[in-house]
């Protein structure tokens, strides 16, 4: 393997691999991705993999997510089938107070072109008959959906490699040195040089930042997910907290726990998750759970993506965020523009790391 590159990307998950692929579309030489383990062994391989716009606040963040969701059909044509389904999304509510909140959300989204319908109980049950008949209503958005995260990252990697990107896996970065016009990156498998350095280490972003004396305020939030036996297709939409996969399995969960890098599953959260599922879709009471797993979210301290140049260090970039699956097509596109053109087609100033200074 060469040791001198135009661009090194640290992190080969859905965000890092998207950047590698999109960058390689325009610059087919001199890109390497370094990963401490193997892509999909971390957050990207332990997720519900929603492509979700609906319910995100404030509206400018929802708009950013919408732009990314709109790229998925074209992305699937370019890199291959990633089992992307634009099912539409439903978020049921059980009180009139929640209906009022939903109506305010729909009003806030209207100026940016995201159409949310606030459904009555009857309308929601007509769309999704499996929902609890005790619901008061639901919000609905046609743009939401889901994707197979394993196919997505694999297709990003295959397309990137076809364009000349190299991957160096099980190769933890241990030291980064900034010299005039270049970075020296030392890892377990050797020494690498580059002009551009992209930190896309997800949950490990804070630790990567320390190597360049930059604070990247990413914390870890554990989420536990239940998986049912394959069931006949019965859910028409992606629902807040659960979805049915291509193979019939139902993935359930949206817990958030401050447990660091601990990926254990716990009985109390498993029980809460099962109860949530039954509350939303009572027929799931009869479904057998075949496994439970947990993933660690890369959660910025204020919840919004950290994206762009790192001030004061030439050619150093960061891309760290929750909702990496939803945002990966757009983030890959914008980071490519920033690295090669020095500017982006969509403003990303509000996502700069400088907001934490």
C-alpha cells in the first residue's frame, strides 16, 4: 500500500465511506480510508437505518435532512440496490396536546416545502390498520423511509474502490502530526502522509480530535433494538420506533442511554421496548423476538451535525453526527465540494465546529 495520499479519511462507516465515494467520483487518485476495525462493526452496522425527515426540529435541520433524503433514489441508481424504500413515515400520538404540537410542526415545515399531514384517528388507521385503535391521530410524511445499512455501506465501499479508493482496516490511528502543507498520520500498520485529512470517526470523534488538539464534542448514546421473527408483510409505513424490513423482520427500538461505549443489552430496556411496540402495534404481542442488539450513537452535544473545516488548521475537516444514514448522501456531496472547490452548494455554516468555541 502507498503511504502518500491526497486525502486520508479516518473512519469507514456510512459517513466516511460516503465521503470517500463522492470524492472519488471527481478525484480518482490518492484517497485512503483508515478504520480502527472494519466498516459496519460500529454504529453503521447497529442501527434501525431510517431515512427520516419527519419530526426533526428546528425546521432548518429538517430541511437539511430532506435534501439528503431526496438524493437516495439517484444514489441507488449509481451505486446499486441498497434496499431503499420510501415508505412514508407515521408518528402516532395519543393525546390532544400532542395533536396541537403536531399542527405547529406542520405549520413550521410548510415554508420549507416539507408536507406533513396531521391525520385523524380514522385517517391514521385507514393508512396503517395495525396501529392501536386507541390513538388520537398521527403525523404523516411521504418522504420518510428506510434502507438496508449493510448494503448501503457495502455499496459505498465497492463503488469507492472501483474509483481507486484504498481501505486500510483494523488499523487504528495513534498519532497525527501537522506539518507545513501536509499531515503525518501514524497508525498501527504504518505511517501515512496526506494533504487533506477528514475526521469521520463517529463515536470516536472526540478521541480523534485530541490527536490534533481539537475538541470535537461528540458523546455516546446507546440504543437497544429488538428484532422479531420474519412476519408476513403487514406494516405499510415506517413508524416512529419500529419498521418492517424486506425479509419480514420487525426492528423495534428508540432508547437513548448514556452508557459510553458499553454495547450490552439490558432486560429493563428490552421490556420497555417491547411494551412500546405493543402499545403502538398490539398484534406484535404474538411475535417472537429472535434477538436483541445495541448500537452507540455519535451524538453531538447540541444534537446537530458537526461538519466542515476545522478553523485554524489548514486542510483539516470533520464530519461527525447522529442520523448518519439519513444524511450520508448529502454529507458526502457537500464535503467533496468543500475539499475540492472550497465552498458548498448548500450553506453549512450553522454546522461548523466553531459554534462550540
